[in-house]
C-alpha cells in the first residue's frame, strides 16, 4: 500500500503520529543510575548519537515521567544499548518502578552511572543540556567513557513491537 498525499491542515492527532513515528525503526537503551542507594532508570527508544567532539548523545523523555525528576539528579547517568535478547528486559525497564531492575546484572560506577552487564554498548554520561520540546524534554548527554561489544545484535523497536536485524 502506498502512502496518501501530504495535505496541510490534516489532523495530527497523537495516535496517528505515534503510528507514523513508529515506522522509523530504532534501537532501545536503558538510562539508569544509582541515586541515594536506589537503582533508578527507564527504557528509551528515542536515543540517538549527536556529536563526536564533544561526544554527545541524546534521548527524549516524556514530561509525564515520574522517574526523570529523580534520575536527572544523579551525578552521572549510564546508558546501555540493549541486545536482541533484551525484549523482556526492555518491558521490565518500562514497567512498575519497584521491579525495573529485578534479576538484572548491573554495574554502577563510583559516580552512580548504572549499566547492564550484557548490554551491547555502555556509556558513562552527564547531562549537557535539557531542551524543552513540547510534551517531551530533549536531553543531551555528554559522554565520559564508552565500551562496546563487537558481536551481538541490537534490539530493534519498530511499529510498537520488537524485532531484530536480519543476518
Ligand atoms: C520500547 C520502549 C521505548 C520507550 N522509549 C521511551 C522514550 O524514548 N522516552 C520516554 O520518555 N519513555 C519511553 N518509554 C517509556 C519509559 O520506559 C517508561 O515506561 C516511562 O517513562 C514511564 O515510567 P516513569 O513514569 O517511571 O518514567 C519507552 C518504553 C518502551 C517499552
């Protein structure tokens, strides 16, 4: 089926937009830290690389997020790129706050950046800038350290479901 014509003044209702945005495939990351001894974090598919010098990445967080106001207070944030076997882990990291880290092997840096031990790439970050962006906040993160695996495949989020890269 081909897409219809682009006409202005169309109703950009959120359900329709979500469907259209979902056509663009993305990876998924866990953004996490340890704040006052508690693990805190969420899953985000809005992650993207931004700049090499300085080293920056970004993700968008909904202004309704109950986790972000606490997470943003962390000295450092960990970002983990999820692997293709992390579908359930991703759902867990988006689910009830009390159980987000149940059974997960994680490592925290002395500054509190928390990453998943079996992630594909891990970043140690601080907040570079937060930009108001409608019903979300665009968070630019500055990288301080990075490590990555060479073998496994990433988790792919597409049309509200999980997939993997063929091959
Ligand atoms: C695949 C997937 C991708 C998600 N991506 C984002 C995202 O980019 N930004 C965001 O704010 N929430 C995203 N979420 C939702 C959060 O993980 C979390 O459920 C939401 O922030 C509500 O929890 P909170 O109130 O504790 O923040 C995503 C959830 C899933 C399952």
